[in-house]
């Protein structure tokens, strides 16, 4: 049970970050200056208590630790489930639970790979596939999503993220004991679906509108 609780809490921490990250991304609709001002504000927040970029550094440390815990717990629970099989591979019943488990497992792997690519593209490596400069956050976003295949990869990842959040939020609320009654379970399912939909669509808006030419330099 401890592993499930750790996995739920670390997942909810990521959910909070993802929601804030989506809010920041949507600043692109306000234009170049608003987006870049927000990006700069993230680095100056809490000064002089924290040095320049201090809050971002702390946030990244917390996120990395949460990611390690989340993935570690997922692997440990999967191994435990495999070891608990008394007669493996005799009969495979393709139940809804089985499909959900596979979706969470492979969806999680896909999202992890996407996070690595995303960091290389926008944060650590800052790779501009269009050949433009990487010092301007807004221009980097626009240059990236004007490339159709890059946008397609991003949208596919957001679809997977939405599915992962839908099942993950519901599972986390169950694990934390927040669904003891039929009504609370119904509300939890509705909340999980709504949050997953809002976040996946919210993240998808900027790349779609960049590719359509609505958001431009």
C-alpha cells in the first residue's frame, strides 16, 4: 500500500506542475512580450531570498525526485504483480482492467521519453529544428511548432498524457481513500476526465494555432 500511496502523491505533484506549465504555455496567445516576460518572471521569482533561477532549480529538483519515486514505484508494483502470477500465460483475459494497466504502463514509458525530448528541445539543449536562435523562448516555441512533424509528435504525446491522467487521477483518489461512496466515486471519475481533458487540450492549443499561423512571430 505504501508504494501505491507514494505513486499517487508523486503523480499529483506532477499534475500540479503540469497545470501551471499549461498556464504558462497559454501565455503565447498574449504575444511575444507577455510570453517572454512570464518566462523571465519564473527565473526572478522569490528574489532576493533565492538567487536568479533559484525557484526553477528547486522545482526541477522536486520534479526529478517525484519522477524517480513515481517510476520506481510503478516498476516495483509491476514486478510484484508479475511475481504474484501463480500460472502465468495460461489464459489471458482481456478485461478493462488489463487494457487500463497496459495503457498506464506503456503510456508512462511514452510520456517519459517525451519528457526527455521536450527538455532537450526547450530547456536543456534548446534545439531549434528550424535553424533559428534559441535564446528567445517565444521564438523557439513558434519555430518548433511550425514544423508539422514536431507538432504531430507533441499532439500524440498530449493524447497519451490525457489518457494517463484520466486513469491516474482516478487511481490516485482511490488510493488516498477519497472515494469511499458511490457518489464520491462518480465525482472522482468526472473530475479525472475533466482535468485530463482540460490539460491535454490546453497543451494542444498552442502548437495547433502556431501551425495554423494564428500564433506567429
